[in-house]
């Protein structure tokens, strides 16, 4: 039986929709300030929010990984934080999704589907497809798709059964409709909540959203933070009403 994170089955979620500044530490301080002052139990930040794809300073970006992670581990207590960071391992760089809860990293996965239009494969090494699987926190099943991975139906199949799908993204403005349609379709198809966090930089789509398994969504491109309670009884209702097996 699912153990809800909050006693009444309601779970306050925040999806962030900030602009990324050129100063990594300013971005980190901004995120930490929000974490410390927020009542949200789950916080999702855009893909590489702290540093952006700063290929010109890639070694500096990778060194920031340890600094940022240490600071975040200190402040993330009973909340769940989801973000991606650039990590260097040997001579390879990975776009790594990290889930922090109770001062610990409890899940990691590196971006598997790199976006060729953005030349990501020139700088990053792809992660492993097998790492894209549901994982559990306090009885709730989560899964992560990083930005471009949202487009691949085989990955939708791979995360079936997740209660909440988390999508940290840096999705371009010219493909805004794609992000909105795909994320809502994923929620309906997999009968799950979908939490999209996307950048609000000028060339980015914004479109951060909290989407219910019936397709209802909460979004506002003018907000830096979108907060909404998700009700787990809605999962049971939808899955009972339309059985997919």
C-alpha cells in the first residue's frame, strides 16, 4: 500500500521557472534561499539551472559540482530536491540528475538521450538507458526524464508505474508546444503526475507545469515558482476508472 508523504495524502509541490544568471554562486544562493523558505515537500529545478550549458568554462562548471552538492546536502532536510549538474568522471562529463532527501543523495542518473541540435554529444557522455527506472521515497514511486528524453516512447514504457514523473528541462522556445503537449500526454498515458521545470531564459520555452494524471495542469509563464498540491487519491481514481492492463 502506498505510504503518502503527508498524512492526508496531499503533497505540496514546487516547480521552478527561473532565469539562469552567469554567476553560478548567485544561482545557488537563490535556490538555497527558496528551499529554506518554502513549505513545498518536493522542489524541481530546471536542467543545469545553476551553471547552464557553459561549455566555454566546462572545467569550472564541473568543479562547481562538488561545491554546490555539499551546500545543498546541508540544507535539504525533509524536502525532496531534484536538479541536474555537470559532473566530471575521469575525462568524461555527464549531465547528472540528482535527488536529495534528508541530507542524502538517494538517486542519480545521467542524461541518456543527448540533444544533437544543441551539440550536447560533443561535450557530454551519454548515461545508460537502464538507469531510467522508477525509484521510491517514502512509499511514493518517482521517475526522471531529462529534457530531450521526454520525446522517446520507449522511455515512457520504461517508467510505467511511477506515481510522479519529474522533468528537469532546458527546452527551447521554438519547440514550446512540443514540451507542453508531450508532458501532458505522458501524464495521461502513464496515469501519473508529471512535474516539468523549465528555464525562463529568453530563448527558452518556460512552460513549467504541474500536471495531473487526468490531464489538468497548473502553469503560468510569468511565475518564477509554481506551487500546487497534488492529491494521491487522484491517482487511485484515474487508475481505477481506466484500467490499462
